[in-house]
């Protein structure tokens, strides 16, 4: 269920100029606060499109999953949402991505500012080669925040990691297990209090138990954050997400160019039980992919 | 399908084929020979180092025993005139000369070298990097005598015009010698530090960018610390080059054993003394001969301590990733 309650207490909600619609009583699932409006977006590397003509709205305080076979451009699409693709010189974005109505690629928009609001967790756990404490404190420190100790503790509690690491905050993060490292990376992202957390296959390098912990965590996190997750694992999408977008790899007539295309985007339950497109059905039932 | 049948014979391996021999078909002498040769090559540098240490030590012992120079007089004496009458063997002036030129060189080269490395690894476009890095490495290969001449005939008059306090006795000056050494070691620092910083996994950069860090913060707070062991290695190599540099100081520093860190003064360094004195006409076993080796030993010990110190620094500050 979507709830706006806890957000009102969060300082960040006030920082962002969010024009809040009055609470809608109706059943229309798209009428909720939109975090992102992706309109006709095509992302290319050099001249080759990686994903074409994607249009979708991403809703606040929900988990939105992007699924699809390898090469369908789901990670590429995700990385556009916080301008991470700017780091790849050949990448270009056409179309429009609105973040609370503001053009994310507007010429006055600073990607550094964007990434403060829209954090990211990566496929491979990538803690800094520093202590547990310094990993979490890094973000708040470079952003000039105060009360670092409190933020570190809060973030570790938030990522359900506090009890495991409270006695070894000064130990190097590389001494932790893979699952702990990934939760540390989630805590590190939470410490700068973004509004959105993008997760790029966050569990693909983890064992099932660690994966379970992170999935449980995501259910809690969506109370505070809006989450967009890319995953290879359909069961994971079914378990954690409220809405699911299914992308496929499209080939042109000559078979030389391939790109990702959005096939269907709907509530997760619908995608998995009553998909409208036969390609979605084939994929989620395991006939292809 | 016929073809399929004949392939099918593989299936009955155990029945038809005799048990193959598990013994080596030959003695592989060639392989053993190569192993010995490789080991011998590796041993050569160990033998050379030992030989150098011994050849330095024997005349050095002679310097302190047969020539009867006191160790305290040598290490703490403030007057260096080993070839004069009366001779004095206080090594401090030339020790300070070495430290002075190296220090001025490092003060110039470390910030510029590290800044270049950060620019090369984090800011430069691939095209700019492709041009700049090879040029930088060519600079590292310029013969030091050419850099010495450049310092003497170009840098020294130029700087004397702008900052006269840098050159007390034109054209010689410790500071200009340091500057020339600095030019020489900037590429070492820049190139090795750049390599170290580029080998930092890009995942760490992405993590920092993802938190809203600016490029500068990513470079200075994440990439640089993660590359610190390579950076320190580059500084040690550069420092050793600076201390061991002979030709530049011989030409530019002026060869007067003044006990001073003043960059404008002319100084004699330990290497310049050796280079200047070790000519063909000194007789083996004379005091002058032994003096050269005593100074050489001291130089050797200093670089050794520097290296050991650096190894400890690297161990202490290293940020190990994976």
C-alpha cells in the first residue's frame, strides 16, 4: 500500500520543491506522486542505441523493478535516472526525463546535485577501502553535512547492519562478507538521505540468504525512499516490487543492430499473472530468456 | 549416421585401448636448463648489489682506520676540504648540499607531479592523455647532462633576472639545481602515480559519484587514497633520483661546500664531490680515494633508510581493495 505519512517528517521532502497533489481517493495507481516521468527516452552509446523510446512514470515510495533479458538496456535506463551515464563519454540521452517535473537533462542541471537526491547501489558491492565508519561518513562529509556520528548510526540501523558492525566500526570494510558489504553500500547511500535509491542488480553477486536480507530491507526502505531496481531475477522482482517494467532486446531487419525496448509496464501482480503482451508472458513463465 | 558410428568408438575407451604410460616421455633437459638460466639472471642483481656494498665498505673501513679519520669528525664536522692542506673531513656541508638540492627539487616536483597525475587520470580526455603522457615520458628520458646545461644557460639567467635572491653567485645556485632536478623527476611522479590512480577500480569512483561527490572530491578523497602505495612508490623513486643525481648538480650547484639550505647559495653535493674527485689520476688507497668511498657509503645508507622508511609508510597507509 502506498502511504505518504512518514515522508512528511523527512527534512529532504521540504528541500525539494515537490508540488504535492491533494491525496487522491480514487483507485488510479498512476495518480500518486510521480518521481520520474520518462518520456520517449532513447539512450545511445556512440551511434548505437542501447534502449529506445521508453515512456514510463515512476511513482513515489514504491519499488519499481526493471526486468528483461541481458542486453535489453535496463541498466542503461537506470543509470540515466541519476545521470550516471554522464561518466561514459560516448553515452547520449534523447527524449525527456522529468524528476518531479524538472527536466533532469536541462542545461542548468548539475549532475552532482542530481546524484545527491538520487543515490545508487551497484551490482558488485563497492565499499571504499576504508573503515566501516568512514564508508558511511564519506557521503555526509563531502556534502558538508553535520552530526556525522548520528548519521552513520542511523544509516547502519536503517540498513539493518548496526548490530553486526557496531563493535567494529573501525575495521576495514573489505573484511565483511559480500552481503554485509552490499548492505554497507546501501547504508552509505542512505546516509546522504537521497529521495530515490537506484539499485542495479544489487543481489546478483550474493548468496540466497544475503539476498533475502536485502529484499526484506527493501520492503522497509520504500517507506522512506522511492526505489528503482534492475534485476535479472524474476522471482525477486515479483517479491519486492510494486510495479514492474519488462524490456526486451529488439533486432533490426539486418540483424546487426540490437536495442532494448519497453514491452509492458504495470503493477507487478498483473505483469506476472495477467500480462497483456504475449512476449511478457513467455518471459515471466520461463518460455524464453 | 555412418560417421556417427565410427565416432561412437570413443565410448568404449576402456575396453580396446592399452593403458597409457604416466611417465614423462623425455628428461626435459631443456626445461631444466632454462630454469637454471632464469635463476642465474635473477641472482645476478643480488650478486651485483653485494659486490657494490663490499667494494664500498673496504675503502670506507680503511678511511676510518688506516687514514684515522674519526667517525664523529666525519659525520658532524662542519668543514669539508678533503683535498686541501690542512684537510678537513666534516661531511655535513656536502650532506646538507645533497639534502638542499633534493629538497628544493622535491618541493617543486611533488605538487606538480601529483597534480599532473590527478589531471591525467581523472580529468584529461582520452585524446589529451594520449598526447600528454608520452611527452611526459620522453621528458623522463632526457639525459641529465642536457637538463644540467638547460638549467645553467637558460633557467639560471632567467630566474636571476626575476628573483635575484635565488642566485647569489651567478650562474650557480642550489635552488636552480633543485629546480632542474625537479623538472627531471616530475615525469617519474606523474607517470607512476597516474598508473596507480588509473588502476583504482572504477566501481569506487562510481560509488563516490553516486553519493553526490564532485569530481575533485572523487579524485582527492577516493582515488588518491586508494592509490597511495603507488603514489608513495613514485615519490621514493623520485627522491632517490634526486639524491643520487650527479650531472645536474655538478653543472649547476656550483661546487662550493657551504653548509646552508639557502636556495640562492652555491653548494657541493655528495654526488658532485664524487663525480668531481673520482678522476683517473687519484691513486688507489690514498686518503682522497678512501674519502670517495666513505661518501659513497653514506649516500648508500641514506637511500637505504629512505627506502625502508617508504616501505613502512606504504604498509601503514595502504588502502587495500580486494
